[in-house]
C-alpha cells in the first residue's frame, strides 16, 4: 500500500479532453494480485458532474442529427480497433481487477459483442407505420434519443458492464456520461483513446469519477434524462428510487444469489466441470456466479467427491503476467477478502461442513495479493448466515433437498432472482424447473446462463429494479423515446398549387 507506487491518475474526460481534478479526495486503485496501488481516482461531486454533463449536453444536438448509419460507422471502426488492442486491454483488465487473462478475454469479448449489436442500429431504430388508419390519414412511430444519459458501473466487469450501456446509448443518438467503478477505472480510460481514433465526436462519451456524492449529483441533475446502473442490490434499489423521483428513466441491476440444482441423473463429469466454472470463475465475483448448489436425493453423494477433487486441484495466483496464468485470481480488495472469509467462518460455525477450504491459501509468488482459495461448504441450511447475503467470492454453498420441488422452493425463498441452473438428463425435470424457478435467466445444463448482447440481461426480483433491462432490444427501447405522427394531406385541388 505504498502511495509512491501510484503511477496513474484518472482525470475527467469531457468534450474530448482530459482534465485533472484538483482539491478533491481520492480513492486508490489496486492491483489485487500484488496488493499494490496502481492509480488514484478523484472522488468528484456536483461541480465536476455539472461540467461533464454540460459537455455532453453541448454535443447532443449534432450527434442526434448525425444519421444512424454514420453513427454506426464509428462503432464499426471501434470494433476493429478493439480487436487490434484486444490482448493489451485484457492484460489491463486482469491487472486492475485480479481476474485471469482468460476471464478478462471473456469480459472484453462480451463487451465487443455489444458494439457489434449496436452497429446494427439503423435497423434497430426503425419505427412502425400503418397507412390509411382513417380515409386519407397515415400514422407512423419513430424513435428519438433521450438526450444526456448516464451509466454507473460495478467493479466486477471493467469492460463488459460499461459496454452494456454506452455503445447502445450513443448508437441511438444520446450523449453519455460514464461513472466507472472507482475500483477499476483504467480499462475505460484506455478505450476512450480508441473511441477518439474511431472518430467519435468530442462530448459524445464523457467520464466522471467518484462514489456516492458523484452518483447523487448525476441522479439529481436536471439535464440527465436516464440512468443505467449495475451494482449491489441496496444501492440499485436506492438509485432506482432516487432517479425516478427526479423524473428520470432508470434501469438498475442489483446483486444475486444464483441457485444451481443438481439432479441425481446429471452427467457427473460435465456437471462438476460446469459447476466449478460457475462458482469459481472470476473468483466468484460474477453476478451470474452459481454460488449456491442444491443437491437433490443421491446427487450430493454422486457429484460432490468429484467436485471437491476438481476444486482442490485449482491453482490460485497472480494474473498480471501474460505467460503464467493460474486457474483463479485474487478478489478485489483486502476488505472483501476478510468479509468472504468471515462469512465462511460464520457458515461453518452454524453447522455446515467445509469440504474444500480456501481461507488459508497462500501464494508465495505474490504474498501481498488478495487471495482466497476456492471453498466448497456442504450441508448448508436455509437459516445459515451464508444464505442471508450475496457472498460474491470463491465460495460454493451446498444445500441438500429430497425432491426437485423442494429444491425449487429453496431457490424461490431467497430475495434475488438473477440466474438459476439445473443439471439433469430429464426433459421433464428441466421443464418443471424452467417454468417454476423465480429467476430471469435460466440455464439447462449450463452453469452461467448469461445472455449475449442480442438478448436482455433479464434479472428478476431484488436483482433488478425498473422496467426495461440492459442489452438487446430492451436496451434500445430504454435509450429511446417514441414519437407517433398522424398525417393527412389535403387533395391537390384544395390547394390549387399544382393546377396553375
Ligand atoms: P456497489 O453497489 O458497491 O457499487 C456499484 C456502483 O455504485 C459503483 O460505481 C459505486 O461507486 C457506486 N456506489 C456505491 N455505493 C453507492 C451509494 N451508496 N450511492 C450511490 N452510488 C454508490 O457494487 P460493486 O461492489 O462495485 O459491484 C458488485 C455488485 O454488483 C454485486 O452485488 C454484483 O452482483 C452486482 N452486479 C450485478 C450485475 C447484474 O447484472 N445484476 C452485474 C454485475 C455486478
């Protein structure tokens, strides 16, 4: 934690220019693999937000009037530039987040897919029309951008989550203010350089940094028309409440506790591999992590020994060196490491049995990194402290149930509703699960059923607040408003213009 190690600041980006912020407190950005500080982020407030929103507002009229196919050309060029810079950006993601390079590649690849989706904006923006709704009268609806819109992001996907938002928003003709996570601000800082090269006009995408004060200023700003938020449930709920009370359109994706139902007829090898990836990919710091397994009947005895062996063999280590990558990296901070470890302690204390223990994992090559090994903890009961909260770390809690119906009812008792998966070879069981589980994204023999860019990221219950989800056609709907025009032209004879 040596401040002298800080080699980077995070200026504001507004109207196509970088601007250092003076006189504000700052937050530190770590390389979680090493426990060292790599940058500092200014904690901005209303003054900086006003400046950045003003830049976005000034750029809006010209960008709105830029034809959709011209706006799409910027995104086509950006896609190529992102591909060229792909590996370098991914190493940056691994360094500021701690996830492995292969997970960082997934993070950016999914983000690029949103850019590809947004390249189709001329088609996606098309309206509807009906000729002759009454004699001589036609009606059509078209889509218009909202104006200045803002995105507020979590730490766990430094590329993907911001890119869920701004490619679609700007393709629709809006100008954008991005507030990246103060824990991982560097990836988007690098992408800005590519957007400039792609020819994005100044002021179309802008960046402000900070925490609650900065977010509140965005929520209260009269020139911000819509807020796209992704983060934890308590903050998402509050953002939705405050944003809508200020007359804004809000989509707010929250936290999760995703259940994975293991049926006795599941394919053992493929299931344990998928459950391992679902629980421990990105060190469990995924809103679609399969963090809670329910073993039905004899599924526990059939699958858990193989799962424990596989998990026990995982290598944990630093992810910031290209040529030597572990199976799992560090968690985001020392505080988060302590929180996750404490939850496992509490879970064990309440009677659950630790099968694979990651609490004491040491990494000799990087002794100051924020490492936890993967933990599998069995015989967790619904009243166990591990069940009352989103753990968001490399911990798989296993519950036992007698029947599929019991397992679904365990899953439906919790407040979240992001994802849920079942592993089975029975079509009947899969169908019953898909119909009855109270979650918005369902996997059948798929551990992480995260939809690609063309589909909505459709969380339910306490995992989402709002009406229109992020991504896909719902994303286009969110960032546009409709105008319906009814037209009647009087006959030539009445006007007498053409006859003369
Ligand atoms: P977080 O809620 O702590 O922070 C998210 C953003 O909100 C950050 O930009 C932060 O600066 C800001 N923020 C924090 N506290 C605030 C407050 N009181 N008022 C206003 N703004 C505030 O989340 P995080 O720890 O960065 O990210 C992890 C969380 O995000 C997990 O709960 C995870 O499940 C969730 N997540 C959800 C999805 C989804 O699609 N549902 C996707 C990714 C992550």
